[in-house]
C-alpha cells in the first residue's frame, strides 16, 4: 500500500513538472516567427551528457560559458519588371534546381490593367536555395530583369528560441525516463494506466518540440526567395483617352504585311498555275501567228498580174 502511494506521489510530481513546462511555451505556427519573450535558458554541458544533438556547445571544459553559434533564418523578397513573366518564372525554377534548391510555389496568371482593361500576364514564384547561395541566386535573378522595384533581404536570429527548445526537450526526456521507471515498478492496473497516459502526453510534447527544432534547422539551412514578376509596361499598348497609337501602328504594319502577302500569293499562283497554261496555249499560238505573218509578207512581196503588164508596157 505504501509503495502504491509513493508511486502516485511521484506521478503527480511529474504531472506538475510537465504542466509547468507546457504552460511556458505555446505551440508555434510554422508560418510565423517563434517568440518566447525572455525565457530562462538552462545551460547544460552537452559533452558531459553525451547528447550533442544540435551542434551547440554551451560550456568550455573548464566550466565557463562557451560562445554559441548563432542560428539565423535569411529570406528575401523581390519585385521585378521583366519582358515575359512566364518565361522568367521557368528560368528562376531552373536556377533553383541548379543550386540544390527547389520551387515552393509557382503561379502564372492573366490579368488586365488600364482603363481599357488591356490583357497582360503576371507571375509569382517562391523558391528555396541553400543559405550560402542566397546572394548568388539573387544576383543571377536580378541581372536578367528590366527593373528592380523591390529588393528586401531579412534575417531572423532564432538562437535563443532554439536553445530554449533544447532545454525543454532535455527536461521532457528526463521526465519520460522517470515515468517509464515508475510504470515498470507499478503493480496495480489503475496505476499503470495513469502513468501510461502521462507518458503519452510527455511523448507528444517531445515530438512537438522536435518538430519546432527541425523547422528552425531547415529554415536556417534553406533561404526562401519570394519573387513577384511584372510585365514591362513599355512593351504594352499605350492608351491615351481611348486612343492607342501603338495599336494603330500595329494595325498599319499588319495591313502592309497582308498586302505584301497578297502580292506574293498572286505571284505564286501566276508562276505555278497561269504560266504553264500560257506556255501550253501560247507556244502553238505564237508559231501559228508567226506562220501567218510570214505568208502575208511573202504574198505582198510577189507582183500581181496587173503589175507585170504595166511593167512590160
């Protein structure tokens, strides 16, 4: 009986420890920055514990605090004017793949602008590239554009949040280990079920914290570049009070091309269709006409009977 009471007291103590830890840290939305205010960070000797999970060393061998490597999330936002937004989006996707990154989202759509609702194409694309290639990727993207309307590179230091997650993870893992020992020593079914529920809750919080830590690690290793692609306004028809001189010039050029095309088509028909017919009918006609003309000339050249009598007299 005393042993069961001892087990229940330990279980309640662990519940209080877990509850306090969970109350200090709400879940994080992966789309927003994780802000914990001013958490109390518990520095542990990672090497002494034998758990170098994060790559951070918080103490020297002599016990003095060691400098912590900062964990910074770097992202960029660009607004660019290009000739062909759809083609530029494809080029940016290929660039991300060549640098070991990938495309997060890509959206090409038709829209209108101006009082006449002129059609045009716009695009937006978000890619992720290794953080060491962020500046290089931005330079290559910008160099193929007509105009850079916005260029914003941001950095978010999440070192403190990450260290706090490490401390919470360590405490929860210790609580999990103690709960497992309690469950192994429990004899009553209700005690085993109660400890099992506590163990399941602690395990769930451990998985949540590990997910948050993985998010920080991935975001720090792969930078996101969000790009808005706008078509070149100079390449679009200019509208002045409903009159578009570029449109008139375009119509005139199209009319000229159509006229030239018609003349070329006529010439092709003449060469292919009319010329053979003219040859078939013209050559015999030419020969017959030539023969008739020759005979007339011969007849005119011979003297008539009256002409011979006059000449004799």
